[in-house]
C-alpha cells in the first residue's frame, strides 16, 4: 500500500530530511519516492502497518501538510476511465469533496474536480457532495501528465502551526523560533514519544512545546529566571504536563538523567545575551557542557549562524556532524541547522 505526502515547498531539503528522520526513529518500513519537490510517495507499506504509520506521520511532521492513502495512479488521458473503475462505496462515508492539487501542470482544476466528482456519484449510491464539510476528502494530485487519486484518512493539524505562532502565546519574547522549524528540529533529533528531550537555552519554550505535543518528556533551562518562568507558563498553556524547567547557565548543567535528545537554538548575534560568555565561545562551552548529559545514542539538533564553523568544535569534544541544512534568513545571515551525535569508536 502507498501513502502520498504533500509537503511544504518553503525549503528544498528540510521537509524530506524531517520525513526520513521520523521514518528512521519510528521504524517505518517503506520506500521513499520523491516525485517532485513537495510531492512524495511512500511505497511498499504492508496493510497491517498502514494506519499506524499514517497516525505517526500526521501526529509528528511539521513540513508535511497532508498525508493520504493512495487509491489509484492514472494519467491525464485515462483519468475518467480509471476513476470509474474504483469501487467508491468502499472509500466514501456519506459525503465527499474532490480537491485537485497541481505540480508542474496546467490541467483545469475546477473542471477536473467536477468531472471526478460526477464520476464518483455515478459509481456509488447514497453519497452526496459536500464542499464545506465533507466526511471524505478525495485528493487528486496532478504532476505533469501523471495523476494520483488518494483519500485523506487522518487529518493533520495544520492549524496548530498558525495558532501557535510565538506572539500568540501567553509569554512572548523576541527571538523565539517559528513552530514549524522547531517541530522539524525535534524530528531531526530522532526522539520518540516518552523519551527525554532537553533544550538548555529554552527561552520562551518554543522547541519544548513542539516536543511536548508529540509526547516527549521535556526539560528546559535558561540563564534568565524570567525565561525559565515564561517557558513554564507556555508549556502549561499547551497542556504539556511532563516537564521540568531550571534556571541555570549552560556551563552548570548536570542532568538527573541522561537525555535521548537535545534540541536547541543557542544565543548569538547582538540581540541575545549570552551571560558573560564571549562571542562564539558559547558554542564550545555548550558542546563541552552537554556531552556527558547525553545518552551515547542521543542526537543533538541545533541552529547556528553560517559564520560559526561548528565542525572543529564538535570534533574536539567528541561529536560528529550527521547532516546540515542552510536556511537563508536575509542577505547577510543564513541559519544552519545541524544534526550531531557522539562519535562511535
Ligand atoms: C535564541 S534564544 C532561544 C529561543 C527559544 N528557542 C525560543 O523558542 O524562545 C537563546 C536563549 O539562551 C539563553 N542564554 C543565553 N546565555 C545562556 C547561558 N550561558 N546559559 C543558558 N542560557 C543562556 C537566553 O536567555 C535566551 O533565552
């Protein structure tokens, strides 16, 4: 069986990297077929795993906007015939809507939605079209001449990323991370539900909120009491219960339990204070402080500015870089997202 994923196109690599990381840590056994940027099919999924995988993907992913079960593959010429062959009563529950999404094609969206809708109505009795609140959503995806016909079984909570923008939280402070990127970084750290994740520069708690929402136990610390307190307020607001927050300098960090994951956005630039630590030293101090607090199989995912070369620091402390991605912020700043783990010897 196959799942069709529609992904964000706001970054060329992060959506796929995030998907691969989740598949790796959740043991999702499927082949990835990238049709084009923003469109991915997961192939060769056994029937018994389909719903479990579907639930994990919709619960966790930030840069994937929709996940559907693929029903049929067709093309522009054979679409009508292929749609008519599908036993629609098996898929549709009372009301439905057909929505078309296009990638590199000019097919007429409205005409295709109407045509497919009428073929479905002809094929199954007792169902109706409902464009505003359909019980079943049929997603038709066109890529060049190819057409994929799919059904949405589980809705992804897209609204969460809109509604949880930092300025909408009870505690706000400038410099908080965009929630989609925070979710992606949590996923890149390969953490699983129930495991312990730490952000030692927690600020307003943006990363911890995303980790808490996918079921991790979270720990945050910050040098400023105001931020530690603000993180607790924000975590309470999102109903996250399994958390602890501390007010300390990263150099004093001594965890009561080694963590499975560290996800963080260390301070840099003139807008964030680093306590009394000079410039880039914050990164080296952080790597030294964090090493012994991490399990041997833990991953660390962090953000840093492009002008800081992490490689020699990471190497000196005993870590290695697994993957790195650049996000252009403006003309003179690219943010680098780096995934790191302990060197295996
Ligand atoms: C870029 S902000 C983190 C923002 C956070 N990801 C969020 O979503 O709000 C960096 C944080 O590191 C804290 N910080 C600065 N120096 C620190 C140090 N030496 N030890 C621990 N925290 C420190 C700052 O107070 C700030 O809240």
